[in-house]
């Protein structure tokens, strides 16, 4: 079973959980919900609706488990899994003229 690491938004402990985890997964240390906006790489308090994913539905309780289809667990350092430069390079390669 593949494991992923993340840092709990509530207590800050680093943990490993199965890559495919349940919406009901909780932090082993404090019991906070894992599938919550504050653990998502798209969560951004300065963005509209506190989410950088424009198609995501409004979630009022950012610290509670939700059904968002765009949820992607943050890496342990709190960053997104892909850097801005990596994404830009991929987009340029996609639209590169031959």
C-alpha cells in the first residue's frame, strides 16, 4: 500500500497515511479531519472563497471534512506538489509549435 506524508493543519504533526484515504480519515494526534480545505494544496486564505481552484464549490467550514472533488493533500512542507516553474514548462511544451 502506497503511503503519502502530510502535516496536520491543526496540530502540525507529520504523518503518513495511505495514498487513497477515506473522507473520514482523521489526524492520529489530534483527531482533526484530513480531507479538509486547510489540508488541501488549493487552500489559499487570500484567494476568492479561500481556494485557488476556480471550479470548486463553496465550502464554509474549512476545517471540517467535505466532499470536494478537487481536494489534493498538501505535501509535508505545506507546498503544492508541483512548482510554478514545472507547471509553466509543461504548458509551454504542450503548446510548442513544431
